[in-house]
C-alpha cells in the first residue's frame, strides 16, 4: 500500500560511473574489485559484468551470500573476521572463492580451521583512518601476522588491505590526493620490509571512493575497491570526488505542506538516513530539486534539507529552485550518503523497471 | 542467514512504561492515544490493549493500514494530509474511524471529498516547534480553518492538535516543564478565541515524550499522544525524561576487534541509524554494555560509540565497563533514538520469542 517515497535510479549514470572507474583502474594498471555495499542489488551488480568486473568486495558474510546466489564467484568480505561469524563464513566459502581479513593472531586462529583450503587471507592495515587494521607503523606485527598466514598450508596469504577512510575528511582534490599519496606511501613502506626480509612482496589492496575518483595512479597498489562511486552523493560532491551530474540515485517524495520560509516533505530519517554534512555553516541532510533536474543534478547548497525528523524533512529554498511547487507534488531529494539512504529501501525504480535489492 | 545484529526487547520494561504513561494520563484526566511509530509492531501494540488503550496515532496511511489490519479501529494519522496520499487515506478510512490533520484551506480542500462521512479532521497548530501546523499566533487562520472544517456536514471538527517537539532541545525537567507550560498556554490561548467568538471550545491534543514524561498535568488538553516512551532511549535520558532503568530496547551485536583505546563492533549506521547526541563535548551514537546490564541500564557517557560508519561502530571504554570482552563476544548497544533504530529491523526478539514488526 505504501507507494512513497521511492528510490529513483538513473541507469545511464550508473553505467557511466562504472565505465569511468573501470577505465581509471585499467589505465592505472590495477585490478578493479568494486565494493557492492553501496547498491546491495543483484540487478545493479549485473551491470558491472558488462565492464569486465569479476571480483567484488562486500561487508558481511550475509551480503557475500546474497551476491554468491546471483553468480558472483570471487568475493572479499572486507570486514575483519571475528569468531561469531564463523558458521556464515564457512558456508559462504563453499560457494565462492573467498577472501577474508584478519588483524591479529587471535583473529587468524579464530577463522583458520573454519575456512576451506585455498581461501585467501588479507592482513588488514590501518594506514591512518584509525578504524580497523594493524597500524601501518607496527610493521613487526604486520610481517609476523603475514608470516603466520603464509605458514598455514591450507590458506593463501593474499596481501595487505587498507581503507583510507581519512579521505572523507578531505575537501578538494589536492587534499584527497595528499591522502592517496600518504596512504600508498605508508603501505609500500610496510611492503618494503617484506622485501628486506627476503619475503615475497605482498599485493596491496586499497579502496575508498574519494582517492579512487581523484588519483590517476596508485603506485604500489595491485587492486582498488571503491564502492560509493556507482551512485555518488552530496558528501562526495563536498569532498570533490564528483559533480552533481554524476549523482545517480535520488529519493522521490511528496511535498506535504508549504510554510513561510520552508517546504515540508513527507520523507524523513527513515528514508534518507540521518547522515548530514556541514555546508556554509549549516547542517544539511539532502538537496532537493524538481523531478526534471537529472541533467545537471543538484548543486550545493541548492535547496537544502535543514531539519529532519522521523518522517518530516524541512527544506529551505533561498534560490527559488522549487518555485511553483505545491503540496502533493513530487520532488527529488539527493542524499548526503547514498550507501545509507539506499539501505532504507527494498527496491530501486528506474523508469518503469523495478530492481530488486538486499535489505 | 544473517543472524546479527538483532533487536532485543525487554517486555517487562515495555509493560511498565505503558502502565506508567497510562496511569499518568488517567491521573491527569486526559485521554491516552499513544503514537505507534516508535515500535511499529502489532505484537507490541497488543500489549497496550491490556492497559485500556483503544485509540492510536500513526505517521502515515501505510502505518495506519498496518495497525488497522491487526484490529485497531480508531486511528489518527498524525501527519498533515496532502493530496498525493488521498487514495491511501480513503482506503484506510474504510477500515477504521480515521482522524486526519489539516493545516490550510488547500489541505482541507484536497482531502475533503476523499474522506467518508464521520471522518474527523484536526487543525494542526505549530505551538513553537517550527515544523508543521498553523502558527499558534495566527489565531485568525486557525479559527477560520476550524470553521471551514465544521462547515463540512460530512466531516467532524476534532479539535486542535500540536506536537511540542521543541521539548527535545530542553535539558532537565525544569526546562521540559517550561516547554510543556508554554505550549499548553499557547494552545489554550487559541482555544479562548473560539470561546470569545461563541464557538464550541475545541478539544486539544498534545504529545511528545519529554513533556508527557515530566509534567503531571496538561491543563487545557483533552488527549496526549506520546510515542517514544514505550522504549525510551539515550536522547530521552539526556533530556531528563527517563533514567537508564526504563530503556526497553537495545541492539545485540558482536565485537569484531579490539585495539588500543577502542573496541570495534560489527554494527553500523545501517543498524543503529546515524542519530547522535552531544554529551560532555563529544558526539555519541550509542552506549554499550554487557548483556547482563538490563537491571540499571546504561548511564551516560558509559562506554560510548564515538564513531559510526556503515557497518562499524568504534567504542571507547574509559570506565572499563567492557573489561574482559573479547572479539566474537556479544554486547548490547543502547540506541540514541529508539524510533530510528527499531525502524532498521524487521523483528524484535524477547527471550525466545520473535515479535513481528512493520518495516
């Protein structure tokens, strides 16, 4: 019975975004293993195959299982393995060539016996983000852990994997490039210790949408794993990863009422997520445009969502972008963080098509 | 296949919270029409019937339909009506006694002919929150709109309805009481104009968890519509609506890894929502405790979630609350905003029971 809001996908832009990133990877001479947590859709996933993509990353065994069922056979669960998910990892390993992350001897011990022969283990390295992984300057621990993995005859040491999430604090391509260079330098420094010890030089996997969108080269890396680029969003615009013309998803919802100085949409945090960004000294939860506005996409601040409760969004429109809009009319909200917004829905609409997704 | 995180519900506390609010309403001599958007569950809804509740509020026609199907027959859609939802409102009106909100002559015109005879229309008043409704000091517009509603023979003018959401900015019971008194004074001032014009005195419906939890009396009001109180959360603790011993839902999830100064949980914004609160100069996305900690519940700051991405939560533990916890162990995260967190799940667990919910 509930028909709105819905998630509107621009498939031309999705294809262009995939093609663009696949081209970047090819030109830079690195493998392309997109992270599928942003779209979580077998239908969107299928598009990647047209651009030669065979390997993917996901963020949980459940998500891996969802994509294994739709024919993906090489899957890295890009989330540090922990003992409570061993049954699921083990089941998943039965239906694809599995990659798993470890960050300590205990994590290795926890998953070791549960994984089938040939499973690949990455050592997760924290190259400055401060979230997960062994800190890049703790080279001894990294090398010892890699040796311990390599010592397991049944398993394969895949290399060193990092997520330079500190790129999300960067603003503008120069700052993003600095993050890219610094994080790659840290990773190659770690790799050089392997060389110095006469060990095989480890493969390096990096991946976050800002650095992968801005840098042309990834010296030292063998693989990139960006995810968000498939849709992009306002946060990526604010960082400088893209312009509004690349944004490929938006939430369509009705205007509920119009008051002096604001419009109120029947669309809330349960649809958009509560993710926000600071823009011009204000907190922004989305940018609103008329339904015809795909061509250029939104600009910032445009008509920002400035207050968001469970089911209400309040929108200011200093530029008159929504002039003439009445209660009951539909408008489009471009999300701050596409990954979180898309998670709120169980399908995409693209023209007359409905595309299934995990939820 | 995905088994975690899950939403753990303490039914004893749910019952105590319902009983407590039902008692407050009875003592204050007002009707009790709980808002069901917080739990969105027919199973939790059923508990309210044991405390004499017959009338409910919801925030969309779809939510109304969900509860109508489980036997609720008196439902206010506490969201200003707009033309795009007329088919759904009209369908819902066929299966319950419906209450609808209007905030302008256009909104009235939009829904008027779609509603069956006997439907009740509330005029929504903005008593200071600044979100929706006719501003309380625009008394002429309020009275004219009420007259226009009353002039429709087929429909019933139900009264004036407001949500004093400004109570969420209050900290401590004195500030909450001030919001309660001010908003009720504004509403009764509007009502006095009806009296002065020789019109029937309108019924007043108010409702937000902070004022309903703190105030003992609601002078002038005929009905209260709180929702969040059924579970409460960290935000209500910060406001002063409750203590940790009343918190009735928490998210159970595994510890993924432990680093110096932080634990990382496999639990992210897709589970908790990105809602945050400021506490002691920090941004907090949840409070973590061991699974045995229902008795007192959490305190603030406790072991706060201080960083939250799509699937990772970073937790600091200055007080050693989580001492001895290892990767793979399960912990409980008390949410900042229960309404948004619960929306992320499609069931509750309560002991061995699984309780169905809308999603």
